[in-house]
DNA sequence: CGTTCTCTTGAGATCCCTCAACACCTGTGG
DNA sequence: CCACAGGTGTTGAGGGATCTCAAGAGAACG
């Protein structure tokens, strides 16, 4: 993200400038702080449900949130996993288009939706910041679409692990030590697979000595190059 | 779209208010008209390519545009088909995240990217309008993700036809008379299938007397209810 | 130390893909 | 007018990746 941010033309304010997510907390509006509140959500609780009227937007401060859509018969597609720093629930027009569930204990800053509207008209850079958030999310969705539509099970899981490793690196953590906050069923519903297939792909990576699994949620990447190669489909 | 628009709170200006796409063309900025230009693009030509620096945004006036991403080995995922009234290429940060190709002869209004930036700061409702466009696109992507990840081939194709029928209805045309501007290969790459599977699903709908095919691009819906049922997975 | 949830592994079934042939359409040129 | 070529769509046969169903092993928790 920083790698992208500094490429932007002119002054490119970040969304966290307004809601105090970053270290250089500015809180430009005197009353912004008063209308936003902090909230803790336990694992398996929902921030909102699909179809509900959108009242707040959430800035994720801590924990991981899964956002999903359901089909009438119960089939589920997880459309994204959100991490600290991500904006959640900006689903205009008006009603939420997905449900958001905390995967572990989560801390969010809740922002009333009308405050968004107001900030957009009064604060110069705010609209751009918001649009950049939406565009990043859109780019992410598109990336996931090619994964869902055109990649094999092994490419999907390897790519999934690579993305987490890259995220780790970007926040200064060890890219090869991965702690998965989600269950196999959630990985499956994110990648468009079944639990069994996900489990088999994990086993395949483990027996090929590409990863080590000290527990089902604790992944140690042993051969990042081969993992990347599998993710890219360079796999015989 | 109108069904959604009138639900919106306050005054909800549409993006076409600024670029003269609608009948109540306002052109609020005297010089907006001068910096935007109209352009015609032939079938199979590209508006832009993935990875290119974003210089313009396009308002589609006529024709259909396919937007796609490629994998290194040539596999393709079409992420959306854009119709008149749609905004194309708002892919900040800075570089296009997909390629946009005209499926037939296309007319667009091109808007320099820096004009977007300027309008957002000077025009009160413009940011909201743009954000609404982005949010609608995001909702669309998410819908497509559940299609790609969790639906069967028959559900995918039936759902695809239903969506086109609904679009027809929304612009006042006959929902049951569908002219497909895209080839089988493009439908396949949109739905995450192969051409053969798409073709077989068409045949299946035809032999079940749910549709009639006067040509490969001309679909007559004979039983909209059963088509909808198949799209919803209510299919034994 | 059961109970429950989760994960893994196996065997078989199935949906969709791959490969291949052929039909259709259109335009071109003999 | 026909032959031919190239692009596109359809259909068939067979194979394979993933799903389904089922059982058992691990882990978490009271």
C-alpha cells in the first residue's frame, strides 16, 4: 500500500487521516472524534447483515473480518477478508450487499454514514481518499474474480498463502510465518472450493516440503519460490 | 438503476449530470464540455490495456465494452460487460487494473483524469455521484464472485440471460428478446466456463423449450419463469 | 473424559474440461 | 455460381479435477 500511495499525484490524503487509524492522527474536524465511536466485536458476531440498511461505516483497527454473500440454499461465497486499516461497509446504494462477520476478536471505529456525506462536501481531500478506498477494493475484487473463474485448486491455495505472506511483509512481519485467522471452511468459501479440497492442497504442499504445518492454523513457508511458482501456475 | 436512485437520501445527482449522457443534460461547468471529447471505437479495438497509466475515464454512450484480465499463460477472465450509461476506467490508483475492448462499434465520451480530480473538489455532488458509480460496480463484482465461485454451469448461463433480460426491461425494451453482442468465447470467459460448456448449456435450454435460438446471437426467451428457476438453482 | 467442532484421508461419483470432428456462416476470388 | 478459407458454433467421446459421502483422527472445552 505505501508503495502505491507515494506514486499518487499531488497530495494524496489517506482515509485514516480523518478517523485516527494512523500514527499521524490528524482529526481535522473537531467534532469528527465525537461522532465516531470505538467498538469491540467478538468472534462470530456480525458487524452487519446483507440487505440491512447501511447506518455506519467501519474502520477496522484490530482483528480480521470476513465478508460474504449467501445463496438461498446456503452456499456461501466469502468476497473478502478485511485486515486492520481496511474500510468496511461502504456499500452505497443504501443497503449492505454482503454480511460482515468477525473471525476473531475485532476492534473497529464506527462512523455514522451521514458523517461520510457531510465530510465529502466540506473536506476537500476526503472524497478522493474515499474513492481511492473504493477503487482499491474494486481492484481486489477483480483479482479475486480471475482466481475464482480461471485458477486451479493448487493455484488458488498457493496464491492465497502468497498474498498473506506479502501482507505480512508489508506490515513489517515475517512473510514466511503465517497465522491463519480463518478456518478451512472459510478458506474454501473464499476460494470457491470445498473444505476437503483445501485440506488436500495443504497436505500436498506439506508433503512437498513447501510449507510446514505446526497446527492447522500455523503455516511456516519453507520454499517461498516454489509456492510462488505454484501460485503462478508454473507447475508440472 | 432508477429503482435504486429514487431511494437515495437527499439530492442524489447522477454522474451523467456532468457529462451529458442523459436527456436532462446540465453541463454545470462551462468548460467541462470543452475538455471532454467524443470518440468512436471499432469492434475489437481497445480503450486501454491493463497496466497502462490511466489518462482518461470513459462514459459509454453506445455499444458494449468487455473488460478483462489475463493470466501469463493466456487464460482470460472477463470481469464485466459495460453498457451505455456505464462509467469505464475509473481504476485509481493510477494504473488500469484491466483491459477494455469494444465488442462492437462503440461511442464514448472521454474525460481527462485530472478533470475528475478538479470536479471532485469544486463540485459539491460530484464526489458522491462518483462514489455511487464505484459502489455499484463493486456490488456487481461481488455478485459475479458468488456466480464464479459457487454456481453450476446451468445456473451461470441462465443467470446471465436473466440479467440481460432484466437490463432490457429497465431500458424499456422487450426482456424476452435478447441480442447477444458477445461471442461464446466471451460468455465463457465471463462465466468461468469453456466455450463447449456454454454451447451445451444453450442447447440444453433450447431442447427444453426454455429459449429459442434463431441464430447464435439471437435469443428468444420462451419460458422466463423456468429460466429464472434454473438461475436460482431450483433445478432437479 | 465425554462432547463438539474441526481437520484429514479415502473411495467413488460427477460435472466440466480436453481433444477432436464436423457444421455453419461470411466473404473472396476463380 | 461454386470452391475455398477462416472464424465461429455445435456435438461427441473420454478423461480428469474437484465434489460428495463417509469414517476416523485431533483439538478445544467444560
